[in-house]
């Protein structure tokens, strides 16, 4: 499942290629036909992420105050793909199945793209089950396989967002709700970090890596951690997720632990300390990294550094 940094990058990309344009919105698959009809012809005024939820605001062409929100969540299988003409600057895909990195330099078009008499791009025929298609002046974006894709009023979107915990990638986020909820819970901190109503956007990789970097036993109850411990985990995820949002890959290792390997070259083999490194020696102490299922997800940790 894409973690929060990917959704923030997705919001930025959608704004870069579509903001201010009247979009043609359709549902080739048909499952989003009613929602697509509500949005068709509206102007995208902005996109933003809160955790793993994407909020896209669409205004009526004749009334900027008349807004509808497209809220989506990629879940495990969802992905956005992008294509367009030579002026359309976009990554080819964000979501799952994952591409090997996201390339944002240059056009995503692999073949020549047609334009109509008005100079607007003519998209290729949809491939696969496309839940929603957005078509702008120079390119298009297809959404496949999301866990959620719905049109809401601004008021409904506010209610939905209020159910989420604070987002470490929001510079104005207050960590106190996270500290309060986690600090009262008897559940393992490794479980709490994945609960989106406790803290939004952290997924399996950031969970494992932030716990390792802070030396926290993943099985400790949240209530057993000090305020300093919990704030440290918040700060760690703020730092790590901002790196992910900047480079498009989850790089959690420090340069000293990957000598001679730059940040750009670190992923995937030198990018993480414990995630997917079970059976291998810890980069800090040499102890074998362990893996165990916890609450339905694989947990990775060092039993020596995190005790």
C-alpha cells in the first residue's frame, strides 16, 4: 500500500498538470459513472493529501464557490497512471503495482499523442478497469483499483478528514492528538503507528524504520512510552517522510551506514535498516534482523538495538 509521502507527491503532481483546467471526467469502467458526471467539466482548483487520503477540489465553471471534493484512497491495489503530449510533465505511475521509482523529468508520453481541432489532447483508449479518468488540455490520468473513490460536499469531506490522526507531512500538524491516543493505549506501539486515526500516513516501512532509528521495542504498549519517546517517533517520521516526499523513495539510512552510496543510489538495496532485511545482520550491531506478523502485517526489527 502506498504510504503517505506518495499521496503528497500525487497531490502535487495532479496540481502541476491539471490545476486551473476544466477537466473531462469519465468512468470507463462504469463503477464511478455518477460521480464522474458530477465532476465533468468542473475546474480543478487544488489537490492535497491527508495521510493516505487524497482530496481534489472541483469548482463549477461559473461559480468558484460551488465546490465538490473527489476523495480517494488507493488501498493495496490502487494506482494513478499518467500520459500526455510532449508538454505534459508527469511521473508515469504512482501507486500499486509499483514502478521501479518515479520519473518526473520529461514527458510521460511514449508515443505520439493526437489533438483535436481545438488543440486539446485526445487520450488513448482506456486499458484495464479504469475507475476514473481525468483529461486536461495536454494529458490524462487514470485511476485504477482504489479502495475508495467518492464525490463529497466540502462539509462531508471535513467530517471524513476529522476522523484521521495528524499527518507528519503537514507542517502545521499538531502531534498532541497522536501523543494523547498512543500514550493511553495498551496496544503495541508498532500497531498504533499504523492506525490512521492515531497518526495518518505512516505505513509498514516508515513504521519499522522509525522504531529502529529511535531504538524502540515495537511490542511495547503505547502507554509504557514516555512523552519524549512518542514525540521522538513523531519527529522521526516527520523527517523520514519528508525525505520520501522529496525523492520519491523511502530512504531511511544515514550516509555513514552506506559509505560511498548517495541518497539517489541507495534504493532499494541500501535504503533501509530493517524493512525486508530479515535474516540479514543489523547494520549497527550485527544481530540478525527478525520478521514477525503483527496484526496482519509483517513487522521487522532488530532484537538487540530495539530492547
